[in-house]
C-alpha cells in the first residue's frame, strides 16, 4: 500500500500497510518504542540523528516552483467535495513520519513513543510536549481523538474504509492516547493511525467541515499557506519557528523557504513554461517529452539537468479501466475481447520511443506480483471458490495480448470476435455495427480523460475498436468535471491508476470491495463486486507475516487479472526528472521514494 499518501489527495495518495517491528515475546509486557515497522526490524535505532538519504547540513533558503495541471477550488483536502491544491500535506503533521529507505517503517513525529500489545488489538501514542499548531497552541490528545471522529463521520469516504476497524480512541494518561481495534487482527492499523493527520479541534469544531472553503486552515507542519490565487497558484512559506525542525525525522528536509505551485491548463503549455524557467522541477511521465521535448538552449548549455533515478517501488497498475456498472461491460468475455485490440507494441514503438514495459500485474515490480500458475499455497486459498472463479485462473498464466508491433492486428481481431460471439455479440445490420443479438442496439461508449496527452494513445485504440463495429468517443474534460464524474462513477471507460506499495492492506478495501463499489468517491472505479475478492482483501489485511502477505496478494492479483477489469498499460522503473541547475540533491536517493523535500537551492 503506498505510504500514506492518504486520500488527503496531498500528492501523497497511497496508503500503507505496516506493523510494529520486533513485537514483545509471548507473555512479556509491551514496551514503549521510537518507531513502528511491518514484518521487518527497524533500520534506525532510538538515538538516530537523521535519515541516511538526506544531507543534514543542507542550506535553508530559496524558492522551489512547481507546476500543477488543471485548477483547484478548496483548501479542505479531507472531504469529497472540491479539488484541493497540490502540497497541502506540508501544512498538516501526523503522529509519525515514514522512512523512504525501508519497506515500511515509521518514526515519531507528533508522537515521541508508541506502544502495542502482542495481540495487536490497540496502539497507544505519547505526544511530544513541544508539539504545536501554527498559532502556538499545543497539539493535545483531544485534538487527536477529535480528528479520528471527524474523518470517520464527515471526511472523504476513503477514511471510513481506511479506519473501519478503529472502534475508539481514548485518553489514557498525560499526553497519551490509545486507539482500540475491532474485527480480525489487522497488523497495519498501528501504522495507519500513525499516518493520520492531526487537526485542531479548536479551529475545526465551529467550522462546517463538509463544505469547500478557501479559508486558510490552521496547520502544524513545516510550511504554512502564505498566498492563494484561487485556481491559479498557491504559495507555501517555511515556518521559521517550526516546532519539529530539529527532530531526527526532519533534519535535512524542508529546505526551501518558499514552495509555490503554479497551475496550467495544458501539459504542453506547462512543459514550455518549465523550459522558459517559470518553474524549477518537473517529473516527466510522457516518454515522447523525455525523448525530445526538453531540447533547447537551456538543456544544451547545461542549465537544465535531466536525470533518471532508479527506484524499487511497486509500479502498480495503470490501464483502460472498465466501469462494470455499465451493462455492456458486465460480461468479462466482452472486457477480455476489447483488451485484444489494444496494440501496446505499436504504441511503445511509435509513441513512447520503446521506453516502457508492459504491465502484467496489479503489483508489478515487486515480489507480490503473480506469475506462472498458482502455487500450492495460493491454491489453498483459491480452490474452495473454484465453482465461481474462471477456469483459466487455474490453467493459464495471465499475459496481456501481444502483437508484432506492425499495426497489423488481424489475429487479435479474430480472437476478439470469437470472444464477443461467445458473449452474444455479433456484427450485423447495414452499418456493420456490433450488436447484442441481431437487431439490438449497437455497442458504443466513451473514454473519459482529464489529460489530452492520453488522446494519442486512445485514438489509435478507438480506431482498432471501430474495426470490430464498435463506436468509441474520446472526450477530455477539465480536472473538476473529471473528478466529479469519477466520484459519481459517471463514465464508461477511463485511464485508471491503482498504485501499490510493498505492503498492501486496508487501502485494498477502497480499490476492490463490494462495499466500495457502492460508495461514491471510492477508488473502486471499475465497480468490482466479487465475494472472492472481498474475502481475499480481508485475508491480505489480516496477513500475520510476510510470507502469507505475499501469498495472499498474489492470489488477489490473479483473481483481478482474470476478471479483466482493466486493459493493462505500461510502467517504468525509474523517476524521470528534469530540473534547473540551481538545485542540488543528496548523494543517496531512497529506495522507495524521490524525497524531493530533501533537495535544496545551491
């Protein structure tokens, strides 16, 4: 689960599945400690001074400008309504801070120590006496309890699923709070709670939390909002007297005095603005741009630096996502057929300069990815459901359809038509359209996008679908309209992104469960409603050790892949970044992140 890039939608959007390192031996009293980890020993001892991937002597000062695409209309990032700006995570602190060079570990931030019993039925935190909000008021246990209740009852639906097994929070001593858990053992919950942002009760209790607002909220983090131009830019100012600046988890980080995000309506305009020096750092996700888009005097003179930084993060799944709530996409045979005519090989050669690898797992680039046929341990989970799972899951390794890259996809078209005929669809009528039974309505649908860059991928795919008698419209809308439609599941197909981490857990509920499929704003955009998936998600969350987590994730992966809920796209195993030469970065990059907050201005 991606580190709590929670659904604050902070540019953090990934959530973590973690658990306390080195639990106490049977019968021993639990001990207070400085950090938590999942299935691993903590890397950093209690007396550590800074993370290895930062420069503790990095100079403070300067300004880093970044780009956002689209717009924003709210400074409340915790609710379903509205679109918040990038960077909001910098103003709200959490109980703990994750380390980016461990599979998943967290160390004290607002909390100075943590306590967990052997049965993992609760977790307790002792808050730092010096922890403060930006107005100077102390961060208290009551703020922590208030935050949990607020997010569970009025926050984005994501939080309700994420904190579903947290049944209570109570004060147990001076600056001490305990969270109690219900249901089956859920080893990630201690760290999920550690990553909860803590909000000021005094500030929020008299606010209408569920409405959008452009009022600047009270925070406690290394930055505060200095200026807002609604929909156009947001400027964050480093807090001079930030209470946590000298903590080990923060040394060498948060070095820029000013962080500013300027918004652009179009990604191509944003690229040109970067080349003109209007902002200083850019992470590139478009292969064509990386190959040719940065050429110009600044690059040739060495004023722009282009770097490929390898990482070990799972690359997750990106693909054309079906909305299976739509009648025409309910049959997996139809979804499988439509996957046959996406010509990745042609796209990779002609659009992406051969830069990508085809994705064949929801947990790609990790040991969690399924491959080959199910292992005996996986079969023990899957065979009891053999009467409802597709036979192919047990007999055939999942592989996305392949072409020769020439653009000639006749064999793929033939296979697609066979599958469609098995599902009851045939080409008929004078217009030679694909219909369900002769004389029925023709199959047509819309691919909804919020980024015009994907049009060059979608349009060739739409032309291939037309050869099957299917009419496809490609429509790009602005960010706000796109988000509203996705929240309401008002689309036929879109480009879906399902990020993963090395430790999947509670966030899988929001991706795949039947309950999430019926919850507006959830990340189950494909509408998966499968009792086997529901059961496997619960098993992943309750995994008692690393081996069982791997087995259960692979079984879940197989069920999702053979359900054909998405048409897999591609992935890359490095961060591609371009930046102006006035910026510097540490010599060591963490294995599981980019750590831009450890960079500085020369």
